[in-house]
């Protein structure tokens, strides 16, 4: 299962440097993307361990592939679904800071 999230972000506070330099913004985008991807992967593992299909994958499977759905024990198979997660952060504003 591919899970790609694109998050536009407003930075409210960033004390290290100003965000006018495009290289700083890109570096911060990359760092936040990596951190958010790791967090998303951890959340997905927790959801799978608890049997929570918060993304509605089962519903998609029922709607699009009913024959496959009938042959699958979803409660047993769902914890083994492999997620390929990528979060991309794009800083679009910097609040009151220059």
C-alpha cells in the first residue's frame, strides 16, 4: 500500500536562522519530511497491531476487488499489509518571522 502525503506547512517559530534563504528552507523541508515519514510509519504499525483500518483499505478492497475480498481473512491479513510511506513537507509560509 502506497501512502504519500504532501503537507503544506506554516512555520510559526524557528530560532536558528531566518527562512529567507532557499537552501535553509529546503534543508528544513527535507528534515521535516524525514521525521514526519518516520512518525507516520510508527503510527501505521500501531494501527495495524490494534487491527484498526483507519485508511479504509478494506473498504477499497471490497469495492474494487470483491472476489479477492471473499478469499481473504482480512483480520488475519491486515497486520501484514506492507505500507510504503512518504511524507513530503513543503514550507509555504513562515508566520510572523522573516
